[in-house]
C-alpha cells in the first residue's frame, strides 16, 4: 500500500507574526500545524517553497525549523523524496509536551539548571563506581569526539553519547534515565550551540578532565570538571538564544 499521499493544504493561520526569537516562532508554527490532525503520520509534508510562502519567511528559515524538528524525531527527511511526519504512533502525543517545553526559552533555562545539577551528581557517582570497562567506553567516546571535531553533526552525536555513558557509569538507573530524557530535550540546542560558537576544540578540552577524574576515582574533581563544562555550555546556549532573538526573521526569500 502506498505511503506517499499528496501533501495536505496549508492553513492561513500558519503565517508567522514574530513575537519571540524567529527560529522558535517558525518552529512553533510548524509544530502546531503538524500536530493539528491535518497531517497524518507517515505523510509527506509540503515542500520548503510552499511552507515558506505560507509562513511568510525565507526558505532557509524553514530549512532550519525542519532540521530542529528532525533532530527531535518529529520529522524524517528522506533525501530526494521530501520530508515526512514521523510514524511514532502512541509515542507522538506524550512527546508534544517535550517539544512544547523545548521551544519556550524560560523552560529551556529551567531544563539547563536541572540538567547541570543532575550531570554533576552523575559524574561524581561515575568516579566512585566506574570500572575499567566503563572508563574504556568513556575514552572511546572522547576519541570519537576528536575524530568528529570538524563535523558538527557527528560531534553532537558523540557529545550526547559521552554524557549518557557518564550517567550509566554511575550505576544508578534512575539517574541515567533522567540524563537520557534531558539530553533528548536539549538535543536541538546542543546542535545550535556548537554551530553558533564554532568551538568544538574547546568543548572537547572541557570533556577530557571529566574522564581523567573519573578514571582516577576522584569524585570531587569529577563533579568540579562537569560543573565547569556545564557552566560554559549553558553560557554558550544563552548567547546563541540572544543572537537568535536579535536577528529578525528572514522574509520574502521564497525563490529557489
């Protein structure tokens, strides 16, 4: 049976009326549209040109919003075949809450605060409990980050995997699940920070002391190294959000 029904008609309510950072406003409008019931899971959504015209913004702005929603798993971009609404079934509605939180700047700040404290605790536990196998995995993650230092997409994946493995090394399943959930919520902003700051080398250097402290079994040093990393990452995210807020939405650029 065909899974390529024609794209649905776009509503006039989709048009952006900027009241917040442009990317967040555009992404929120797309999110509302995709979850309105007008688009069935597995359906190909309208192309960038049509979306840009309906939103009243440029195609590059639409492309960024689509990428953000793809990172969250809501959209699936198939090269040469268009962009599709994910077939996530019963998972879709619970995740609406996550997507809504992600797109609200005050909620992002709350998430950053929670994530910082949780990751600091996780690093301390890892230093106390990690064995040789767990430490070897963390060193492998660092190597993956080094190899990907010039590739933002690959670096983001390696960065996320690193933090999840630190949490797992602590041997506390609840804590590991919390880190997993928070990293999923912040995934798109990890990508945003690295593209805005362009400092993968510096980011890598902040991860190395965490591993060394865990390997040495020094819980205090592990917590301090993680705190320093989190504070820097949070500062970079705030800068990226401020840069978004200061930049007006691109309009009128709907040509190919």
